């Protein structure tokens, strides 16, 4: 962990559908423990806001887990800065880079997607908000932030195989019960009754994210309205909280 890393504000290393980076400061409490466990890692928006903690990620999707493994355990700033641009008609399959790097780039070809894209989106092709898509600014952001996550851990496992039993802040952001069908391992793959029991038995602090209307826990504390990837649309976010 870098000295004085608390003073650095990290931005997402890649966009992801349902990411919580934007909403974390106003919607969710700060961690009560120095250890954060995210059993549905995604783009780890909550942990990025508190990156100086001991961060432990679990992610069942091998594509997302592979991107995190690359960023945490393999990537260097020099390598990231040396990655190529992608032309408006190009494809990540044209690049001579490992698959996890293609996935990283693919997440930057569109915004808020659950799977990496192969070709630039219309927004990227039209150069709308160029700093939000793959290019020199994105590469520099990723490269400059890499040293601050090298102490993180990533496990390509489901929450059910979580090896950590010590007290921690557990930030649980699963595919939502009603709307979480966009993911490769979506809501249809989850037994929410079992997940509820698992959440209730964690030691420490547990923050569970959901959308209004979910019934598998007593979601009664409504967080602020969250922007979605659809124009002028918001999501009615709720969460469940427990501290043992």
C-alpha cells in the first residue's frame, strides 16, 4: 500500500453496468473496517472510493475477474501507456494483446456495459466525450492509478466459496433480483434466499445494494436516485445494512 494513498481519488478502471462509483459518496456509509470484501466485484466502485483499505474482490464472471487479475497482478504503467488506439472501424480482435487486455479495452468502447465490446460504439466513433472512451486520456488514468491497487486481492470465485470469515466491511452488490438479467451470471443464477442467509452471517459490517421492489431482505433505507445509462432515467436504489 502506498504512503498517503488516502489523498488520491481513484476513478473507475473500466465501466460496468450497475457500477457504484458515482453513487458511493452520497448513498452508502464509509467502511467501518480497514478490510473491504466485495463478493460481486464488478468494477468495484465502492472499493475504489476507499482503495487504501485491504480490498478483497470475488468475481464469478471469468472475463471481469481476468481484467482485475491483469490490473492487480500483471499490468505496469508503462505497458498501459504503450497500448494502441482503436480506429472507428477497428476491432479488439485486430490487436496483438492478451485476451484480458482486449476485455479491458472492450469495456471502454461503450459505456456501462456488462460485457466488453469488440468495436467502438457510435458515441466513441462520433467523438462524443472522448475522455470517456478508449484513448490516451483513459490509458493515462489507468496507468497513473495502478500503484494504488497493487495490494488488492482478486479471487475468480462466487460468494458461496468466499474464504474470508474475519470481520470486514462487506459490500454486496449482486445482480438485482428483478432487473439483474443483463449479466453473464445474472439474477436467474442466484438463490436470493440463500444469499440473504449468507449476508446475515457475515462478521462486521454488511451493506447490500438492491433496487426498490426487491424482497429477499428488508430493504427499507432508500438511497439517493441513481443515474442509469439511459438518458433522463434514474434507478430507485435501496440498501440493507447490518453491523454485528
